C-alpha cells in the first residue's frame, strides 16, 4: 500500500469512528454498543428522589390551593355584601351610590385576584399529581423490595397530597367564580343606581335652568319696547342700549344654501388691546351656524351660536340666534333682463341708447376700471368678468395685451376675441375700436384692471343668476350663562323685519303710486299662513300643580291669520282688525303637548269718534292679547305685528290711482302661557 492510499484509509476510519462505528482490526466496521442499564440500586435511588420531589410539589400546591380558597371565600363574602348593599340603595343618595360603586369595584378586583390565585393553585396541583404519578411508576419498577416499598409509600403520599390540593384548588376556583358573579352583579346594580342619580341630577339642573328661561320669557312679554336682536345690553357693558351696539342681520342665498351673517358692532377692533372677553378684542368669537332647522311653511331656519369661554372674572356666555326667512334661491334671468346688464352696443362697439334697442347685441362694461381708483360700481363690474384667457400672474401682477386691429393690421373693428363669462353668463369678449386692449391680473387670477375697448356678447339664451334681495325674516335671540355647571338664561328677545319690502303705507289716502297707497283703502278680508318659531318651557306637574320637572328648548309651529279691512259689507266693529292662531307646536326635545295659542282681535286703526262711522287714522301695525289655555299660570299674553308690502297694485281701472289690495305679508311676535309652560316667539305669514 503506498503512502497516499494509507492516508485515505485512515481518514475514512476516523470518520466512521466519529459516526459511532469502529473497526475490528480486520477492516470490518462495527456499531458502538449501547450503555449498560441502571443497576437496581440506581433505580431505587431515582425512584426515591422522584417521590420526594413530587411530595414537596404536592405540599406546596396544597398550601397554594388553601390560600386561594381562603382568598376566594373572602372575595365571595365581600361581593355578596356589595350586592346586598347595592340592591338597597336610595337612588337619591349620590354619596351612598358612589360608596356602593367603590365597594363593588373593590369586590370585583378581589374576586379577580382570587380567581387568578385559584387558577395558579389548580395548575400547581395538576403538576404535583403528575409528578406523584411518575414517582409511583418509578417506585413500581424498583427491584429492591424494602427500598421499593418505601419509595412507593412516599409516592402514594405525594399522590394523596396532590389530590387534596386539586380538590382545594377546584373549590377555590368555584368560590372565586361565584365571587366574580356577585361582584359583577353588585357593580351593575350600583352603576344603575348611579345612572338614576345622575338622571335625577340632570333633571334637577334642567328644571332649574328652565325656571330661569321662564323668567326671561316673562320679562320679554312685559316689555313696552322690544330690545330686539342683541338684547337690552348689546354693548355688553352693563348699560342700557344707546343704539350703537345693536346687532345687524344679513341673509344671502345661493343655489344650495342660505347664509346668515349676524354682525355685532362691538366686535370691531377699537384700537385698544383690552384684556379678557370684553367683546372688543380682534379675535373675539363670531356667530357660527350650529344647526339647519329645515323649512317650515315656506320659511327656512337656522340656529346660530356664539360662545365666549370667559375667564376668572367672567362667566361662560353663550348667545343663540334662531333665524327664519323666506329668501328664495337665485333666479336664472335672461342676460339683458338683469339690472345693469342691458345690451348697449352694436357688434363693432357702437353705443346703443337706450339699452336693448334693435341693433344692440353686446354689453359694453364702460370705461377703464382699476382696483383702488375706480368706483364701487366699476369694481362690481370688474368682479363679474371671467375668462381662462385672463390667466393668473407670475408674481404680484401681469398685464395681458390683446390685439384690437383686424387681421390685415390696418385698423378696424374685428379685434381679438376670447371666450368667457359675465356674471355667470357664457359669451365672448372682443377687443374693438382699433386699439389694443389690456387686462391686469394678480397671482390668484383676480382682475386688478381692465382697459376700455372691450365688449361682451352673450351666447344665445345665456342667463345670469339674480339673487333675491326682497325677503322677510324673524326669530329669537337668547343669552345664557353657565357657571360651575349651572345654566342661567339671562335674556330672551324676539324680533322680525324685512329687506327690500317696506311696511305697508299708513292711512287711507289714494295715490297713483303703488308704494304710497294707504292700507285704509283695502276692502274685504285676507288670510295669511306661515310659521312661528321661538323658545318654550314645558313643565311636568303633580296633582296639586307643583312643578316636578321641566324642559326647555326651541319650537316651530303653524300660524294662521285673518285680516279684516274696510268696506260696506263689513261691520264697523270688525273693520281694521286681525285675529289668528298658533298651533301644531313641535318642541325641540319631542315633548308631547296639546298647546294652541289664540291671537285675540287686534286693531290697526283708531275707531271713529262718531259711533257707526268707519275707523279713523289707519296704521300698519297692531297689538293685542293672547290666550294659551284655561287656568294658564301667568294669565293672558300679548302679541303685536305689522303689515308688509304695498296695499295696492298698478292702476287697472284707469281712474288714475293704484288699485287697493291686501298687503302681501304679516310679521310679528307673541307670548303665551299654559298650565304646563310658556312660549315666546316670532312669526311670518304670507297672503293666501
């Protein structure tokens, strides 16, 4: 064998040896023999050790189980007591309820801990039993009789201890589970009692707050002069209203929504850096729309809120304004029929006067317009001009130039044209007159200026949306203060008015002018229907009439009026009178009610000094009394209002005077008392 083959053989032999094989010296590989079995003495020693360990484990498990059982028993007792205490709670005793909740929560915690301990004890007992069983098996395999018998006895003792521990642990588990159930029941009962207590507290607080609102409603009803929107102290300085702090109301509507703006002149910065919420700081909160109240009987409503967080020297103040209005959505109107948009130019820019003449096809916006120097009317025109060709500036501003000459460059009237819109109407802008035209645009794409020489030709059928600028409104304003969780209603005021619709003309003088024809010339009767909105207090009383609880909020209702004017067919005593009802009260919190208010006869003329003659001194306003229900606390209420819109239409009988007709609307306010509450509100109603 050469040396190379010898080393290969040696390496193979070594690998086989590591794998558990060896050679018999003749080149035959054999497996390594297994280790010899334990001797009888070794088996006995192992069985004794196993039995000892099992016995120790069983003793420890038994101790743990006993402790767990004790804890579970204590938890069960505490939980059962907590449940008994909770079931006997006085739901008006908020301190007792709080203590019961605390006891029940502690019982629940103790029961949970006992259950955890019992579970651990059961696990330990199970492990001890397993160890004892293994010790018994080991003892049975021992061969020395005396030693085996001793090991078996130890193992049996361990088994017995482990079984005892298992039983104790199972009992502890059962007790802990019962404790858990009782603790949960106690906690649930106590929490239910807590909810009852809180409900009682809430009802008491709401009742107390409603009492202050009732006082505010009664104060409003007793006023001889209405304070109106903003209350009797709109200046918020503790002084009577001097007229400088009166809130103003403006309403706009687009195609999708109505926007109400309530302006408080006191929020305008006065240049003084005052501290605290004095209603004058520049960051003073403004009224924000809080809720859409929907449309009722033709009047859309919204709730608007302003909150003042207050500080150490000021309470938390909240003002709420409910507004209802009949403002209409913008009306699509033919371009040339919109005020200020009459077609006043021919195709080459030649002026047409008056507008909309036979040759007029385009609108000339007029002379050059520049932001900062032009009139408000000119700036309003500029705001209506839109075109993608007038692109936003790169930087502060850019001036775009448009060719005003004809294609041949020899001057003319067919200059550059671009598509665009004017006040939403689609059409074409053209630079005419032979000179170049310009527009100046800022970085946001808003026009800063426009040269003259432009005309706008609307597309056929083009329209502009014309906003409604003649509308009625009415509603209620209130202020409430919250301090230490208690709410006090400080003041309630109702209001009404109109924009673009004048109060009906007083008197009975005929006139060729519709607007100045007197209400006293109207004959016959007229019915009006609309909505009333305001605030209420609703009481729940016992058989003796004592108030048990009260709620308050906002309401909506139906108002119906009948106005009786003059004329020979109407009795003198009924002429110049108006009556009505307010029914169908829908209360904010859904309280059931059968309220109905009678608006008793009110006069809008002074009776004649001569019996049997028609009234004298016709006026457009009226006032009277109201009735809620029989036995109402507070007695009769009051109402007042005014007629709106002309009392005549254009002369149709050629007598030289406008023809009398009943006014188109009635606005007013009212208050009323019931045996179970009171209301203060305002209304708007239109002629049917």
